[in-house]
C-alpha cells in the first residue's frame, strides 16, 4: 500500500512537471517592447556588443604602443660542450674539448617617441662566463656587465607609422562606437519589419477567419432562399465555392502566421513554443523633420561621415609611406658604463665609460624609375580616394534628403489609408446587413468584402512603412527627432 502511494506521488509530480514544460507561454508585445527586447537580448544585439568590445580592445592595444615598456630578456643557461679547432700560439690548429656556459640577463625600460618615430631606452645587463676546462692558474668564472646604459635610435627621413596611427586610430575607434549605435538602430528596423510581417499575417488570419464565418452564414441564407425558391442553384454553388476558398485562405493564413511567428521569435530570442500576440501601435509620434537639420545631424553623427576624413588621412599616409621608402638612414647612439671582473659585485666598482655612435644609410643610386612609379601609384590612389569621397558625400546628402521627404509622404499616406480602412469596413457591414435583408446582390457584397480586405491590408502596410522609415531616420542621423536628443554623444 505504501509503495502504491509513493508511485502515485511520483506519477503526479511527473504530470505536474510535464504540464509546466509543455504548456505554451503566452507573450504579448507592443512595437516599443519588441524593439527594446531585440536591442537588449537578441543574438544580433549580442553580436554587435561583442564587435564593440573587440574594437575597444584593439584601440587599447594601439594606445599601449605609446606607453613605456619594461622588458626582461636573456639566456639562462647557455651551456655547450664540443671539440673545436683552436688556434695555437704558433699559428697551428689544435683540437680541444671545450666545455663552457655563457649566461646573460638584461633589464630595460623602453619608450617610443611618437613625434619622430624613434625610441629611447635605459638598460642594465649582466653576463657570466664559465670555462669548466680552464687551465691551472686561469679563472674558471668571469663576469662582465653594463651597470647602466642609455640607447637612442632614430630613423631619418623615413615614414613614421606612429605619427599617422595617432591620427587615424582614434577616428577608427570613434567610427566603431558610432557603428554600434547604427547597428542598434538597424536591429530596430529589422525587428520592426518582422513585427509587421507577423502583424500582417495576423491580420490576414483574422480576415480569413471572419470571411469564413461570413461566407458560412451567407451559405445558410442562400440555402434557405433556395429552399424557398427565391434564388437559383448557380448562386448557391457560387457561395459554396466561396466557402471552400475561404477555408483554403484560412489554412494558408494560418501557415503564414506560424512561419512569420517563428522568424520573429528566432530573431528576438523568444521560446519557439510561446504563443505570441502583437499589439499594433495606436498613436503616431508627432514631429516634423527639417531637411537641413537632418543633413547636419547625419554629417555630425554618422560613422560614414567620419570615415570620409579617415579615408583621406589613410591616402595621405600612403603617400608619406611611399616617400619614406626612397632611402633608409638610421642614427643610433648609446652611452653608458661597463666593466669586467672575477666577482659579480666588482663589475659595479669603478666601471669604464662605453660610448657608441653610428649613422647607417642605404641610398639607391639608380633604381630605373622604381621610386617614381611608387610615388605615382600613391599619388594616384590619393586622388582616387578624394574623388570617390566627394561623390559619396553628394550621395550621402541626397540619401538623407530623399528619406526625409519620403518620411513626410508616408505620414500623409498612413492617414489616408487609415480613413479608407474605416470607410471600407463600415461599407461592408452595411452591405452585409442589406444582403441579409435581400436589398444587395451577392456580387455587390463580394466587391464590398474585397475592398474591405484590401484597404485593411493597405493600412497595415502603410503603418509598417511609416515605422520602418521612422527607425531608418534614426539610423541615418543618429538623432531622435521625437524627443529632440542625440542618440550618440561624440568624444571628438
């Protein structure tokens, strides 16, 4: 009896869990809610966030190139054992076994000079040499070292990547931050499109369901009239065909609804088993967009506009790099103290001065036009970039101008389609009542129904186009015209 009780308890618990697992979650979203969810939790938003983080660390890596670097290097141990040919005092060669150990260690602080492309460093090093087969009377271990040493290296007349990176990399990083905001607005556009795709499918399903109910009621009326002899069989068959077509339309509408629901859930990150319901926006934002202001905001905020200047700088950098490859001149200087001793501590006692200065160069005497060709390519590329950017600036401005005008037109069209939807729906209800009373033919009722459905779909399509254009204007300008505020504050 006790075992039966436990078995019943386990079965009841399993049924409870199964009910929770397989029960459909009912979720309901407005347009604003689904947009905010997509921008915070969708896979597309997470990818954009990851790209933003990657660009941040790339910028941090660039900044670290200008910071001092503390480095430690050396060889520990450096043991070798072999038979080598050794020159004897009389000039002959003798083969001797050699067993040695040479270790070195250097600690240095290095700093690049961004303005000139050179670098300066302060170093200290120690070397130890062990000769395990040293003859009697000779020391087995010797030490040498550089207590302190200052080195300076400077390329002359060469291309300085540090100088140009300092101009270009901050622009790239600023572009990446603006691109992130634009990506968020692009996500808003995408989810808005998916929202209205589902909403249109939802409206089509409602229309198909209503039409099926209406045609079934009409079929009942026609059957009654046919039995009374007030209508003909062809009209009855016509209505029967309409019922069959309405069933097909409902099945197709249900399939489209499920497909669009799946796409929206997948993009936003909602459980596929959730029952989704969307609420169409009832109120439109009230604001006007000035074309000149929209163009100014676009040039002020967009990553593409900032990229115009960055691409010109990159082209100038290419010319400077080609010019710097004409010849190679390197100036090196070193000053410090060094010493050698039998004990490690003695190398720091009264060390000797160590000075090194050299100027190395490589100048092609005859390159058969190589340098001229390299400069010609760089200059031509610079002019090409300038011409391309000039055309893109014009296209950029025209795009914003066109989108602003289109946005104003879409608002007007939306108001017209909304009114047409209300009139067509009212006309159909009147036609349906008149048909029921026998004052309107089935043909006129079908025309009224088609107009009702067409105007309803046209209104939802206009609503979709308006909100798509709304988020597109935000992306094109990075400005919220509804609230009158920037979507991104520049650090430049």
